[in-house]
C-alpha cells in the first residue's frame, strides 16, 4: 500500500486508540483521564510467578537478547563449560538477521536465509531458550523478571542491542516519535520494520526515497550506503522513475567509502543523490518534510534512521550511562561487567566502547565475554579483548551480486603513558567490487548462521 | 609426553596413518600421535584430469591445487612450497598437541590440507573457492605463502601443519597425509589427522553436497585414483582477499 499522504491521524484512528487505552486501563486497574494522564497501575501478576525453565541445580547464566551477541555468548558458554545451565531469553519468536537483509529487501535473497529458529539454536547447542521479554532485573537478589515469570541467575549477560533516539532528530515527543517510527521505520532493528520497508519499495511508484545516515557510532556504518545501492538497483531494474536521496550528516562517511563511491558513480548516477553535512533538526511526519541545517527537504517515501542509543532495558534497570547521549551500558570497558557488579555483563551493540556496531564484532566479542565468565568461575583472570582482523562485506550491486570488502580489527590495548587501556580499531578497505566478494558476502553470513543455530563445531 | 606413551598411542593409529607418521619419526623428529586420525583411511593415487598419474615433478611450484579426500565431496588443497616443510607440532581443536609429519616428495615440500575452514566451515566448491594458497603477500593480511579463507580472513601456514597465523580460526586445518613413491614419482593420499570436522561439514552443507556429488555418494570415501587440478580450473571463483 502506498503511504497515506499528508494527513494526520484520522478521526477513526483517534477513536480506536482512545478505546484501546480504556481497555488497557481497565485491565490494569489504572485510571485514564481523557487526554492521556494515566496513574500507575499495580505490577502485573507475571512478576510473582516463577518462569517455566528447567532447573539443573548448576550454576546458571542468563542471557538477555538473542541477537548476534547473545546467541554467540550462549553457544560459547556451553562449549567452554558444557555443565552450565544457560538460559537465553529472547522476546522475538524467530530470529531475523539484519546482515544480508539489504539483499532480501530487493528480492535477491530468500527470506529463509535470514530467519532462523531459536528452538534449533537451543537444541543444537544444548541450552534453554525462554521466549519472553525481560522487564526488570533485581541485581541484589539476582532475579530477572520477564513477562513469563521470574528466574534467578548466577551470572547475567545483557545483549539487548539498540533502540532509536528520535529526540536527537528533533522529535522529542514520544507520540510523534512513535508515529514517525511506524510511518517511516528505520529498519535498523531486526524484523517487522524490514518487512514494512520491503513493502514500501514494492509499492513505490515514483519520486524521492529518502534515507538518512545519523551521527554517532550508529549500527553498521556502511549499511545505509549498501541499502542506497540496493534500492537504486531495484529502481533501475524495474524502470522506476525515482531516486534515493541519502542525507549523510558526515562530510566524509565514517568508514573508507572509496569502493562504494565508485559503485555509485559507475552504476547509480541517475538513481542516488548523496547530500553530505546534513543535520536533521526536526521532522514533520504529515508533510513528509525534514527540517535540516540545509533547509527543508521533502520526500515521497523514506526509511528514517535516527541516532541510536543503548536498548531501553539498560536504562530501565539502572545500568545505562546516563551522562552520555548514547545511554549505552555503564560497564568496565576491559572486563565487560557492570561497574560495581561483577556478575552482570553487557555485550553487542549495547556496549559503550566505540567498536563498530556490527554483527561480526558482536560475534567475536561474545566468545571473549563467555571466557571472562568461565574464567571468573575458575578464579582466573582474563586479558583485554583484541580481535583478529576479520572480513566484512558490503553489497554494492544486487544483480549480479557484487560486493566490496573491509578488514577490521578492534580491541583494547594497554597504554603505557596513562597506565590504562585505550580503544584501538583498524580498518582496511578492498575497493574493487567483484562477483567473488559478492559470494564471500553471502558465505560470511551463512557460515555464521550455521554456527549460531546449527553447528556443534 | 614420554616415549613410552607416545609409542603406545602411535600403535593405536591404523597402519597407513602410522606409516605416514613414521617418516617423521625416522627423520629423527619427536612424534606426537594425533588424538584424531581418520579410521581406515583410503589410499588413493592422485592423477591429473586426463587420468595420468600426477608426478611430484609435474606439480608446479606454489601450486594451489584441489582434490577430494577422504570423501567424494570433501575438498583438499595440494600445495608445493618453495622450501622443505619439516614436521611441526600443532594443537587440535581441543588443544591437544600432535605432530604434523611435514612435506613429502623429493624436496619434502608437497603438502595437503582439508579445504574446509576451521573457523566456520567455509569450503572450496565448484562455484567458489574460499580457501586458497597464494605465494604473494596480500595487502589485507600482510602474509605471503599462506592459505587464506576469505569468508572472515583466517590465515593458515601450510609449511607448519596449517597453524593459524591470523583471523578468527582457533585451530589448524585438518592435514591430509601424503605419500610419495620415489620409484615412480607418484603421489598418494593415505590418511587424515588433526581435528574432525566432517560430521559438521556434512550437516552444514548436506543439501548442496548431495546435489553436487550425488545423494549418497557425497559421504562415501574415495578409492582408486583421485583427480587433482588447479583450483582456478576447478572453481568459478577463487577468492583473493
Ligand atoms: C540493514 C543492516 C545491515 C547490517 N549488515 C551488517 C553486516 O553486513 N555485517 C555486520 O557485521 N553487521 C551488520 N549489521 C549490524 C548487526 O546487525 C548488529 O551489529 C548486530 O545485530 C548487533 O547484535 P546485538 O546482539 O548487539 O543486537 P541485536 O542483533 O539487535 O539483538 C538484540 C536482541 O535482543 C532482544 N531484546 C532486546 N530487549 C529485550 C528484552 N527486554 N527481553 C528480551 N529480548 C530482548 C531483541 O529482540 C534482539 O533480538 C547490519 C545491521 C543492519 C540493520
Ligand atoms: S569460515 Fe573461514 S574464516 Fe570464517
């Protein structure tokens, strides 16, 4: 369906949402005044029930979030100490991969390549999957509360990923942000948003399809560029009179863009326009307009990628770094535990360290976190993380599939001058796009899916 | 490890594997038997695409060749290095040491390894060879004369039992044991040691292996003569990274 253009919520929408609020209010015993003020309801009953997970009487590690980080922490823990009771809590029913999703977006990869079963992962790696959403953590009593009941832990790993921060795009109002998110979803969190974006493309008739590149260490630096290439290729292939307008806040992208720029020049001159140095300062959803430092910019359809922040659960349970806009986890950057609590760890894109927010980084780091935990159980110390150089690929042409490559290493190194650890990341770019790299791009993902869900290697 | 337990373990290895390892022992190296060696490995002769025997002297220096061993579907790289490769001690996936018995041939420089990555099982197929040996230093890894897997950039040293030099892999590629018959200059693949990955390999790629090598044939062991050829002739894309 094409987006409804230029209208605010209809009268019927308002009635429907008022009705929903009334139902909710009644169920929770809260009172909702017309206009929205809600007094706090009592806590839901789920809090007082124990979650139905097998108890093994062994040390239990609970992992919150079954994304690229959490899945790998769970797998590695069982590899290192098969006797551990490992419980992975994930609220989604099915895994959906962000990596490789840009190829699926334009119909060049079947959905079954991206979606995988948490049941498979748990059964092949011998841990428990609890299909639930974590709502709170009592760190004093070592209890995790979920909508399926509570459970205790000996160690806790939080890998909940990111949330969007629309306030930094000049949309501080929660209702307006929610509307923006449903009308022009970023599709940088796995699942439904991606499906919506695909439907938007399939229904796109003509005009400007807008993408944004946010400031800060956003999730997957080259992904907005990869997506621009894929969408432009789709427009070209289907003879759509349109173009991708990519608004990048940076004057130079925060990664080595040569191979991607070259592809854009060679392949998509007529279908991609990049404007750099664009700061988004406000968004008028109804008018499909961005207010920016370069004036107002209108679009026909869009996937608006705002700055990212640590997943909200971190803030809710009081372990977010509230003095920084990213609200990422407040952890020791070398030992990975929450400051002041050596039983709670945070990994993946929720970490505060400025590593690339990428699946391969989360995956490699997960092995390190698992080792920190098992070492701690064995009374052993663990050195800082230093990743080897690893390849990652960025698709620039969908048909024939061609990608460019990067090799990245990251970690914390000891700094003699300060006597502390400093962050270090190196990246090299392989700029020549090729079919061979396209194949490697697919295998990069497939082999990691195999590890996370199936292989006992 | 004492000489005594060493010998006992050694005898437990099947005849062919033990014989191939004994070469290293005869050369005066301390030999640690691997925890894993393929049981009843086939003994196959390597031949060229035209069916004639592949002689050690026919294999070009810095060859990046492929053959299938021990199963019809499991690829292995055949490499001729420029220097003799002496036996080397390496560690398997459980951290257990074993001796890789070194290169074979008149110059002790011909080696073979499973072309199945010890990181996440990427392998060399007709469509794509992810693992390749290259002589030249590559700009990404900075290493020359190494086997690189381009799925995530694991780098292995073929002159040292495929020890990991860089990248996310944690243990060496499995080693194919070779035998060189001096009288005829022929090469034979006779065993496989190191880390067992074939169970996981079949599990991961069953569908495509069946399609490429036959419904049941894919997991049958090779026998008789096995064709070896340059990777760039076998695979559509030999990836360089
Ligand atoms: C379009 C796109 C392309 C990308 N391409 C690449 C690429 O090619 N290579 C690469 O390396 N990276 C890529 N990335 C980045 C990669 O997806 C992320 O870096 C990676 O997913 C981070 O892993 P994570 O586990 O921290 O977060 P996620 O994978 O987002 O996982 C977090 C999980 O936690 C769950 N969760 C959150 N809160 C709760 C709760 N309260 N209770 C229960 N469960 C909860 C969520 O449902 C989610 O499943 C791409 C990302 C995008 C969006
Ligand atoms: S599969 Fe070979 S490097 Fe990952």
